[in-house]
C-alpha cells in the first residue's frame, strides 16, 4: 500500500482548492484540509469512484451545509482518482 507524503497532501489540497465548492480557496487555502486524510485513506484502500464520490457529497451536505447538486462531487471524485492513479505511476508504485 502506498504511503503519502506532504507533496501528495499538497497536490490533493490543490485539487480541492481548484474545485472550491464553497468559493473561499482564494482566501483560505486550508478550508478543505478536513477532507485530505479521509480521501487519502479511501484512495489507499482502493475505494472505487462511487465510494470516493460519496465522501465529498457527504461533506458538502453534513459538514458544509450545502446542497451537492450542481457542485459535482462525482466529477471531483473522477478527477481525484485520475490524479491518484497518475501519481502512483509517476512514483513507480502503480495505482493504489
């Protein structure tokens, strides 16, 4: 199982800040840090797109109090999985 480093966390933070579902990433770079470890744990355990997508959907509804409709957590999950797979190929560990 692949471990993660500060650069992996920073890369994932960057993806979450680009997604920026509540529109604050320009001012608060760590707003979505509550999602880093849970997403990385899911990725490391081999969670699929649906499982990864359920986490941000849940966070949007229960943590941030938002309606996920229109915020596209499924598309974000696909992007995260694509990034994770590419990061594994880049570091020689393969996919999670």
